[in-house]
C-alpha cells in the first residue's frame, strides 16, 4: 500500500510554534518551587555571603584596590552575574533532566494539549525565572553589604531574566544530548568553571593576554553578563580591547540577545528530536 | 453497544526507528463505543501504535485519524479528546494525589473550580479519598495505577488509551481496573487496550487485533478467534510415543502440538469427545479444558521468547 501522507523527517529544524500553554509548564515548576521554598532560598542566600566574607574581606584585605575600587566592591557585580548563570544552568540541566528522564513528567504533559515545544520552552522560562529569583537574593545581599554605587542597580532584576534565558537555553541543549545525569559534569567543569574564573569576575579581564580577552568576549557568555551587571551595579566599566564602556554595554546586550534567540530555538529543536524519536 | 461510526482509522500506518520497523503498514478501524485489544509479544509494536494515537510519536508514513482528525495535523484537538493511561508510572512525584489531578486539569485548560470538582469526583470514584493529600511516593503500585486511571479520565475523554493497564497489579487491583473498563464501556467511551494477559483481553475486548513484528496478523472477537484457530476443546497429556498412534487414529482431524514433554490435542468437535476416548484408554496426568485465547496467541505468534 502506498503512503498518501509521507512525512518529512520529524528532525527537520523549525521555528517552534508556542502558545500560552508554555506558562502551564512554568506554573507546574513554580508550584513545586513554592512548596519547597525554604530549601530553595537558603543556598542562594548563603553562597554570596560566604564569597563576600572569604574573598571580599579575607582576600580583599591584601588587595588595597582594583582600579580605584575596593576588592569587595569589584567582585560584588560578578557574584550577581554568576548567580544568573548558576540559577538557570543548573535548573535546566540537572533539574530538567530529572523531570524528563526519571520522573517522566514531560511524557505525562505531552499527553495533554500541551506540545513538546511548549514543555521545553516552559522549562527554559522557568530556568530564567530561577535565575531572576536567585539574582534578586544575591542583589539584596550585595546591597546589605553596601556595595551598590549606581542608581540603575534595580535594572539587574529584569536583566537577570534575559541573561537566565540565555544560560537556560544553552543548558537545555546539553540536556537534549545527555545520555545520563553524570554527563552534566562535562559542561559544569569545562564550561561553567572556566567562566566562573576567567570572565572578568575576580580580576579585571584586561589583566589577561589580549588573545584571551578576545576569546572571552567572543565565546564566553558570562563575560557579557558581567559587563552589564558591573555597569548597572558599580557604574564603573573599564574599556576592553579598545571598546568604550558604552560600546561594551551595547555589544554585550546585542551578543546576549542574538545568542539567546539562537540557543532557544536550537534547544527546542534538539529536545523535540530527543523526545519524539 | 458499538455503532457503525468509525472513531479511529489507520491506513498504511508505519513507524520506523532508524532501521527498525516497529509498525509496518497496518490498517485498522475502531468503531465508537468499542473496546479493542492489541495483543502481541514484547516488541510487536503495540505501544508504538498507541503512542502514535495520542501524537506522542509522529508516524513515519501512512494515515491515522481519530474522530476524523489527523495525527499529522490536529494533535491539539486529538489530545483534548483522548485520555491516556501509559504503561509506566509518570505521575508527578513532586505533588500530592489531589494536586496531581488538579495540575493535570490545568494542562487541559480546565478552570480552577471545575478542576477541583472533577478531581474530587475522580478520587471518590476510585476510592482514593483517604489518600487525597498523600505524596505519590507513599502509594502502592495498585493505588498508583488507580490514580493514573483517574488522571486519564479527568478531561472526560471520548477515547481512552490503556497501555498495559494491569501489568504488575495484584488480582484485587486488576479486577477493580476491569470493573472500571466495563463501566466506561457502558458510558460509550471507546477504549484501546494493549495487554499481555489473554484473560484480560478475553473478558474486556469486543474485538482483538493480534500484532506481531509490526503487523496485524489476525483480528476478530475473542470467541471467533478461539473457534477459528484452536476449536473447542484441548486435551493435554504427557508425551508418550507409545500412545501417540492410538491418539492420532482416534482424533485424525485434530491439531497436535508437541511441547517438550506435553502433548496438546485441539479439536473443534463438541465437548465430550475426549472423555469418551479416555474411558476406553485410561491415562494419568490428563487435562481436558476449553480452548482459550492463549492457545490462539501461542499458535499464531509462536513460542520463541521475544526481546524487548
């Protein structure tokens, strides 16, 4: 018998069609989060305090100043940026993988009118939300330590959502190819840890060789997130590779938007392929 | 109870995974109000077929329509009409029993008040009220199954897909599940059921499709299939070369099946023919029983063990 409706490969790359149902998936995760709120808040609260104590006061005592700033106020915007990265990345790798692979939660949802694309998009939006929540807590800690010197600092909160969207989309790409949960050690150690140290976080990016500065600016997303949190929290951004602070902010924003769109669409396609074949 | 209205129709339906053909150009129709069983060994393509019905897997080729809607185009509408009780437990372990149902309602866009009402109704119906606020991890296998059933019905589906609904259940829970299926049949819900259990298929299904290696190899009502393939009665004796010629002579038109140290003789003669023979030729360790669906199944799909 001939096939009247021979389908093209389901792996075909498409722009996902999303509806309001994305928020139903987001809402599911939000409900779980509010149920375990105390456990969720504690690490995001304690971690920045420990960093500020250890690096700011401890190590900072030996460093008189960096470009006219105390060491502790130099690292404060970086800690905020790192919370954007960690909050979303861990949510959309380990946590999403558990829901997909062990709990089969995605399978249960796609038996309802919610589509696979919407499940993945909902997970990514939730990852960005987690980043926003974490970042808000870290920002409050930083403020409590009196480390904010720009009136624009509240803009960090909406920015955290978009920065979170970028890391969550990248994380979801790893999740789409992860054969098991241990696999996430690779992106954690080979992607997150280098960025943690090398993206203008604990020392100025300009201390690195020019080639390394170029690399960080071209391929490491945290560099751009740090640029923006630094601009919004301390208001002191130094030129990198001859780019003025204003240009840097513009470059970083453009970079983040372009990369987010790319990985958001890619991750949904990769996850769809994984879940429907 | 069934009408002539076709509710599910497959034509040339095929699903390939890389080089493996899980479902191979199958055609079938399911009428409104029918309970149709897909029977087959492991890896026969039962679950894959069911998964295509609720748009979980896209067909590689062919056409599959539910209530006139194509799985290639109208997934959202189809999933609104269908209730799914999957083989594996995919209840949400992050929520309690009642919250599982309420969150599931939300995915269907059912408003909050209505969701709570339906959830409570289902809990009552499935005798889960006592477990209302218990976490999923604290439920036994049977209770989890009941909750999966309840969840599959929360959108008041026209079509219910039950993928091995009683695997791993104790007899009490199985019978409860069967009662539920019969109840739904009375309400004109169309049911697709996959199972390994022949007794289950025989009791519940109006019609059975036997699938093997991705193809439908036989279909009919349980009674028709038994009559057509294995007749009325089976005599089982210890295999003994000395008595074989006498048996072959006495039942020359019967079907003989030799399994290890057992010999099965299938006849379509009316009940009682074996008793007559045994009076004249007394034997030890003899069983006479009515032919059943399991005999049909083993005859058609063979006795070799299957890989998953």
